[in-house]
């Protein structure tokens, strides 16, 4: 069911500084910032030969990742995103297996313009998992 790792998401307290560090210090290619009000975040993607790093900054005080930064002021790993061929088949398989799909189980459009779902971290050893249909 799982395909390749699409990205690893890191919550950062200052997106401009994080972008500068990845671009100027590490020499990575980074995207322009993209505000995603429907998800409450601003994102930048760091392009790597084998995957991407997604840098996330809260977009407003009501952002779902604001609490993450309250607990981890320096930021940190937020989730891992895996690719799937059919998000509905993946969801149905996971629900049958007892996994909890967040947000009512209906896919939403993610930062890449593709359907995504999130799986409860308590079902996967403390790691929030995002599935993205490719």
C-alpha cells in the first residue's frame, strides 16, 4: 500500500530563517513560501534528490501547529508523508485494520494539490502519518 516517502514535515518558529538555513547553509533548493489558510500553515518545500522536506510555520494563532510550537519552541519533526496509489482504498484498508483516520476520514487537498489524509500518531508509535495520493 505505501509508496515512497513524499516528504518529512518540520515545524519551524521562523520560516524565513529556516528557509535561509536550508538554502544558504545547506545549499538546498527551496520553493517560495505558500500560504495554506485551509490548513492554517505557510509551507516551503526543500527539494532533495530522493524526497522533500516540508517546512511549516503557523498561519495565525488558530493554526493546528501552534500548540506544537508551544510545546517545542525550537520546532521539530511534525509528520512523515507517504505516497499511496488510491487514497480511498488505503483509508478503507486502514479503518478495517483499526487505524484512526483524522478529520472524519474524508481526504482534503494538500499542499501539492492532491488528496491527503492523516493517521492518528498513537496508532503509529507516536508518529503522525500523512498519506498523499499520487
